[in-house]
C-alpha cells in the first residue's frame, strides 16, 4: 500500500504539470503573433522543450496514480524531479528574456 503522503504528491503534480503545459502553449502562441526575430525564436523553442518536460512529468504522475502499486514510487519520484526541472528552466527562460540577456 502506498503512503498517503506519496500519493498526495502525484495528485498535486498532475494538475500543476498540465497547467504549466497550458501556460507554455499560451506564451508560445503570443510569441508567434509577434514580429519574427532571434529572441522570439529562442523563446518559442525553449518553451516548447519546457512544455515537453511538464508533459513527461504529468504522464509519470498519472501513471503513478493509476498503477497504485509499491513500484510506482519511482515513477512519482521521476515526475517530481522532472516537474522541478521544468519549473527551474521556465524561471531561467523568464529571467534571461526579461532582462534581454540574449
């Protein structure tokens, strides 16, 4: 039987990962409507990679919830790591492009 703390983590990662995929898609669509340029191209590609990270995290979290077995703790742990990687990369993307470092 899974610990309730572990199960709760997957239940939080899944909707938040899905929301972050939506946020990435929204920003990509806004960038696509702007004038073409190197900065917009880089934002577009960086957020596309970031949305893939969030999607992988969501899929791992979903699998962890659905399987409900002791071995799913690894799936949940990977979902957590990839979700945090996505958050860190999104923050770095925001800082780099907000301060026009690229």
